[in-house]
């Protein structure tokens, strides 16, 4: 797959990425179908919104049709991501290896992925056959029409992985890797009777040991979870693998998740039309003349742009090129710019429409409206903490030649930025006020951004729009594949009784809810470092949220704490994935930026402690 600095699991400048990383020619028909599915889902959901709110005549089949299209989009998108090498993986350890060893380990990782997919083909087909006896409620068709996507996607990914393996690896490495993977499989099978009697030690062996080994070897994160769960079920339990396919289906099929690809496309439109840059220019005209003003502009831009794109990576890719040249002229060091950019993006991840909040609401059963309402306030607390540090560090800023922008210029820039500025508040008001769901709002936001972007900010050509649709499908498939395998792993953990015992242990920690909150912060920061946000949320949310509720902690308050902790871990070197993405966007060496980021991370930690100790910051808007 690809290096972590090249892989973006949450939207970046997708239109550029689509042109820079084209897929193979044999995948063109799949890409066409996937792009059509993205457009079809948006069209169907818009039809449902119009019929419900304009004509008061809801079509009961809309959700079912969208659900069928969605699972096909997820699996075809995941296959496109395999073809384009866009599945997220951790390459920190692989990158440290000598060249020859690295080549073998990369071959081993691909072989492990191929083995997982090959093992899942038969259960996926069996699952589709079983579901053919069930009829859907609205369309009255076999459910197999929907779940067949899993089998098709798995077969397609297996073929693409094998094609890539034999195209890039040495035959001797492939043979050796096959022996290693097969040897471990045979050893676990022979030890099966012993393993089934080990109880919780199997969690340590498979769901921690196998997953960790796969992460170190550079196996894409989605397949790390898949391999660990498959090995756990196959060698230490009597649970048929078809059950794992069902849990993957459940993890990828929630209607709430329909908004994920639509917000991905929204971030794409934001980049392509320049709506984000208009917001940056407006804030620069207001604050650019004051000391630390450009830092305020950067942080404020991340705050506001995040409300449009739903993505911290898209935020960074939009803001950095617009502000870094002027900030460097004023004496900012590149390493300080990266520190401010990465921690600012971490701050902004609770600003709706955050994809992390949408996924969290789906897997933990927390109100999306509540999360969206609280997210603005929590991000504001972190914004104040970072702005205070930026002001203190700007004492030596070179303000020579800096002038306040004339009112006429501010007015002109404000007029250009106004249509973009209102979008995040429309999203927040519609979802937070209960007027529409996050999915409905996402479709309206895409239509609004398309119309406004084309009319006021410059059009998007058909070729560019098609590339954006394909990249949206690939990125959504990569995200949803992680969610599917992570939910299967979380289910396996729950079935062992581990969740029940963990709840009992955590509920009786000395210090009550404060101790539990402190432990949660540490756990989510560590997982944020290693796994990135979405898999960490899917793995632990079903386990931790019931414990928090039993201790009297409000769901929304706890969500704000864990998301913030996770994002701090995401940006913390030397492992934090988001930190390396920020370095790539800013074209700064990670080694150079690593020392500068710690004061900003400490500022975020101070903000996090305040958020954890003052529940009212999260709950007063509920």
C-alpha cells in the first residue's frame, strides 16, 4: 500500500489527488460505476428531502435504495482504494528497516492481505446466499441484492492485491512470505484445542498480538483488524466466519454513515471552487495587521473551513498554501507553522460536520445533533488555548510594512466570502436544531456548494467533477472498510465477556468518574497515535460509552473528551499520523518540526483538562 504521509483517510485536496494518483486502466469500468453510485446516492437523498419537506410526501423506499447503493459504493470504493494504493497503513517501522528487509516485509504484508481476502470469499458468498431468503421491507426484493456487494468487493480486492503483489515483488519473496503466512496459519490450527482453553489470553494473542504485528509490518489498518478478528474466530472459537461478514456488513451499512461520502465530496468541492480560500482571505483582511494576527487567521480559518469540509486534512490543505508565505515573511519559522497547523487541525475536528463525530454518533448511539451543538463550543475552548500560546510566541514577529486593510477591501472580501461563511452555520443550525438529519443536511450542503461554487467561485469541468466522484468513492471505501473490520473486532471483544469485565473494573476505579476520565484520555491518546481516529472510535466506543454512562457521565461530554484526546494523539510525534500529513502539506521535514510542536500540544492538553473537568462546556447547549 502507501506511506502514511501519502495516504489520507479523511478528505484532502481530492481533485488534485485524483489526477496525481490515477488507477489502472482495467479498473475504469469499476470507477465509472462507483462515480455513478456517488451521484445516484446524492440524487436519491435529495429526492427524499424534497418529497418530505416540500411536498410532505415521504417516499418510504428512499432509505432502502440508498442503503443498497451505499454498500455497493463502499465495496467498489474499497477495491478502487486497493488499486490506487490509498488504504491507510502505518509505515513508521517499515521505513526504519534496511532496504532488502523492507522489500520482504512489504511483500509479506501484501501476502497477508491476500490471504485474508481469500479466506473471506467463501463466507461472503455464503452470507449472500443466506440473505437471499430474507425480503426487504420497502422494495420487497431479496436482501442478497444488497449484501452481494460484500462478496463482489472482496473478490475484486483479492484479485487486485494478487495482481499488485506479482507485479511489484520478487518471486522468492512471494514464496517466502507465503510460507510465513501459511506456517503461522498451520501452527494456530494445530494449537486450536489448546487455544480454545486459554480464555482472555486469546485476546492478547490475536486481537492485540496479531493486529500489532500486522501494523508493524505495514499491513493496511482495515486488514490488520480483519486478520486479527479472522484468526481469533477461526482458531480460538467455534464461531463460523460468516458471522464476521455479518458484523462487517453491519459496520458499513448504518444509514447515518451515508453522510460520510457526501461530506467527502463536499470537501472536494470546497477545494476545487476556492470557497475555503475565500474564508481565509476574509479573516486575513480583518486580523492580518495585528501582532499574532496571521496565527489567529490560521486558527480561525481551520475553525470555519472545518465546518464546510468536515475534514482536518482538507482544512490543512486549504489553509496552509494561502497563509504560509506571508507568515514566513513575518519571521515565522517553518517548524512553528507546522506545529500551529497540525494542532489547529486537531482543535477543529469537533467542528461540524466532522466525519469523526458522525461515525461516533453511529457506533455509540449518541445524538448527532448534540455532538454538533457541543462541537462548536469545545473547539472554541481549544481555539482560545492555542491563540493564547500563539500570541505569547509572536513577541518577535516582524510587523514592518504591515498595514490595516481598508474598509473597502474588507467589505469586498466579505461579500465574496459570505456565501461560504454561512455554510457551516447552516449545517450546524439544521442538524443541531433537529430540522434535518446529518445525511439530509449533507446532501443539501453539496447542492448549495455546487451551485454557489459554480456561480460565484468558478466552475468545475465535467472531467474534474468525474475525478472528484471517483476519489470520493475510493476514500469512502477505505474509511468504511476500516469501520467494517473494526466493528467486527469490537464485536469479537464483546462476545468474549471482556467488555463486561472491563466495565466492572473501570467502574470501580478509585476516584470514580474522574479516574475513569483520566484513563480514557490516556487510552484514546495512545490509540489516536497508532490507529488514527476512526478505527480507535469504532473499537472502543461500544465498550467505553456504557461504562461512562454508568458512572453518570453525559454521552456528549464524554464524546468531546475522547475525540479531543484522540486528536491530540493523532498529532503527537513520533508516531502520530496527522503530524506527518501536516509536515507533507507544509513541505517541512518531520525531524525539524518535531521539537516545535510540544508547546502547542501542551496547550491542547490544558484545554482538554478544562473540557473534562467542566461538563457544562459540552452540555449547556443540549
